[in-house]
C-alpha cells in the first residue's frame, strides 16, 4: 500500500520536468468488475473480448475522455492535453494488486509499450513504437539518451478502459493507417498490464527511485519533531506514521529512528489530540512486536498510558490509550506484571465508575479475556521446550486472576450482559465463561444475573428458532444460546 505514496512522490520529483505523472490506481474495483483485467488475467480472454462485439463502452464508471496518441516507428511529439490530475488515494485496497491506471505524460494518453522520452531542451515529450532490436542494446541506448538530457520512460501501463478505447480508436484508424506494425503492436499493447512491483523495478532501472517506507518515515518523524511544524501538521504526520508502523519491520525502523520515544514523550503533551494520535501510533507499533514492546516499556510508555486512563481525558484519548495499552500487554508477561504492580487493573476498574466511558467497557473486558486466555492456553499447552518453560515461568508471575476476583470484576463483567448488542454480549459471555472457575460462588448468589440469564435465554431461543427456520442450522444465535445454557448449567 505504500506504493501509493511512493509513486506520488515520483510525481513530485518530476513536476520539475512539467511531467504529469498521474498515479491513479485501480484499487480493487477494476479487477473485481473486470476479472479479465486482473493481474493474472489471460491474454486470450482479453483478445477474445476485443475481437468480440462489445466491450468498449462497458464499465466506464471511471473512464475519461482521453486523447490517444497513435504511435509510429519514429519519434513524434505527444501533445499536451489539459487533463485531470489524479491524486492517488492514501490507502489503496489490495496493495499488491495495484495497477497503474495510466501514465500521462504532459496529458496525452499513450498506449502502453511505447518508448517515451522527454526532451528537456524543448520541454516536449516524444514517443514511438519500440524498436525490434533486442532489449539490451535498447537499454544502452536509453542510457546514452539520458546523457543527452532525454529521459526515457517505458509507459507500460494502461487501464482496461483506456486500453479498450485506445484500441477501438486505433482499430477505426486501421483503415487509414493500415500498417502491419500498428496491428502487431496492438497485440503487444494488450499484454502490457503489469503489476506494480514490475513497474517499480522498471522505475528503479531508470533511476527513478521510489521512496522507501524508511525514507518516508524519516520525513514524517522530522515533520513531527520539527518546532516549525504546526499542531495540525504534526497530527497529520502521526496519522501517516500510524499507517507505516503497522508493518513489523517498519516499526523496528521507527524505533531505531527515535520515533518511538517521541511518541512516548507526546503522551503527556498538553494537547489532547496529540496524546490521542501518539497513543494511536504507539499502539500500532506495539502490535505483535516484542522488540518494540520491550523498548516502549523501558521508555516509560506503560506509566504514561495509565496516567491518561486514570485522569480526566476526552473519550477519544482514552480509547487510543486503551488500544496502546492492550497492544503493550498482549503476549508480554513482563508488561502484564508491571501493569498489575502499577495498579493498572484498578485504573481500568475505575473507568466503570466514570461517566461517558461506556464505549470502553467492552474493550476493557475483551482485554481481560484475552489476557486470561493467553495464560490459560499457555499453561494448557505441551511445554517441553525450554523457551516454552520460560514463558510459563514468566506468566506464572502474572497474578491476574486473583486480582480480578478481589477487585470485583466478576460482577462488573456479568453486569455487561444487560447491554443490548449481540456482539457485545458474545464477548461478555465468553469472558463470563472463563471467569466461571473463579467467580462461581459470586455468580451463584447473584439474583440479578439469574434473571438476566433467563431473559437472554428466552430471547436467544426465539432468535435461534427463527434462524433455523431460515435454514441456518449452526447459526450465530444458536451459538450464543449454547453459551448461555452452559453458564446456567454451571450455576446450578
Ligand atoms: C527531535 O528534535 C530534537 C531537537 O531538535 C533533536 O535533538 C532530536 O534528535 C530529534 N529527535 C528525532 C527522533 O529526530
Ligand atoms: C512529560 O513527561 C516528561 C518526563 O516523564 C517530562 O520531562 C516532560 O516535561 C513532560 N511534558 C509535559 C508537557 O508535561
Ligand atoms: C434462578 O432462581 C431460581 C429461583 O428464583 C432458581 O430456581 C434457579 O435455579 C436460579 N437459576 C440460576 C441459574 O441460578
């Protein structure tokens, strides 16, 4: 997905050359609707379609009226067209399936597979059919030309729609032009859909390097850290960083670049929005990343997150702080132990007394559930390996369940069964089930719970029956009903 940004930055670099590189991506929709144009498409289906009756006008949702360049064997000037400049979306779906929608150079659309060069002296762009000579001499030739201040671009890219339009227009022109070369080139053009990685390699070959995630992160970190940046610029930098640090390797780079500590420091910023986004980036970087988890706890992130959760803060800030805390604690027994030592469980418990924090309830319960399960699953696993034993040893120091029972979480959790959403109840039921072993005595005497469970049972009996009538034998409601019945039975 980073390609989107990377490629845009190419455009920025080449803007000097009045070079309109329109990096519009087909994020999924093209391949969805036009399966023959997916990256793995077969040329045959493509050809068949072209030879068939229709296809030029279908799916023109994002078609543009393009002026098409008709290639020949000699260099021709490509005329500028004041076309729309497309911004690539920040996050494209299905990153690896991306195609360039098209490369526009100074505006006029150029069929894929042509040699294109920019004449830096005249500022004009020229294009022609590729020579039939072999590739290697071609590359040498390109280098030579570059020295002559002419940049070559192999514009191997085109959208289905544009390609079809181009082909259609070319076909119309066959009568007048009627050259075998053009025809032969058409076949070639059809094969020119290329995955982004290939394009990237192509650009690299031409020294048009695409910015790496690392370089982008350096820029973003500098933007964030610069005293010249306004608050909104800093927030924008964090917003983008969050996207990069999801990747494990990026998160490690983020760490070595000093970005992690900047986030931790920002957690006690006076600006709520800063705290919120710093916690967001932190949470993303911490996710399933032991190296970052260790550095973060050493950098004091845990205390700061707990301070945010324990003090009066906007809900949005606490939400992200809870997210970061969860990422910090998951699969990291040392952090869990510190969390308990620092009174983290009470901090979470107090959220249930605070007004306006209802949105956090289920998140908190889910976190507790995950932590309890994590430990239980590990203890239940075969642990003959040394590493495993060490893990079990670490987890044995995490006295989570006794603290949970002592602090009254049994009732906090079961009371949430009164919430109306099914998926919330599902999570709460799961948690009640794992807590059952420790909370049974409390639950047995809880008349309120007894009533809630009875009501839920009848509600889900009805929903499950309906589900079954609709033909769903192993439905969602049946599953929920099963959990409820199990709990009721255990309480007998
Ligand atoms: C942030 O800026 C300060 C002051 O300019 C500098 O000392 C520090 O190295 C910078 N940190 C990072 C991670 O760039
Ligand atoms: C944040 O905390 C650090 C140390 O924990 C401190 O040096 C810094 O001044 C604090 N910043 C603010 C804005 O309170
Ligand atoms: C609920 O209370 C009724 C009596 O009021 C009792 O018969 C039943 O067993 C209780 N159910 C549970 C699950 O405790």
